[in-house]
């Protein structure tokens, strides 16, 4: 997301701190350029056939690479919520 200019720099889970998370959220909320780019990207994703489902799949795949041993909830349109371990 950072590379697209739509979100703050990624913080690896092992390096995530309260202050770091606060700074990232603050940046995402206050940076008008980032917010504009994120809104435009959201419109593009929403306009694509299955764009939201595809985006969720990419995010989930990224999370599995970052922390493959942790539980997470996976869902999409028309799908039931599943818990994977």
C-alpha cells in the first residue's frame, strides 16, 4: 500500500509498537494526498468485476506470508466466515 501511496509504510508485526501504530494511523488520517490516492484506488477496485474479492484475497495472502501460524478470519461476498489456524 505504501508503494502505491495509499497507506503508511508497513510495520512488521514483531516491530509493531503502540507509538508506531499511532503514528501510522495518524499519517493515514491526516495526509491528504494519501487519502485522495486511497479514495481513487478504492473506486477503481470497486469498479472492477470481483475487484473487492480479489483485493481481499491479496490482503489475506500477504497476511499469511507475514504470520502463517496465526488465526485469522477469512470471508468474502457469499462466503461463510471461516477460522484458519
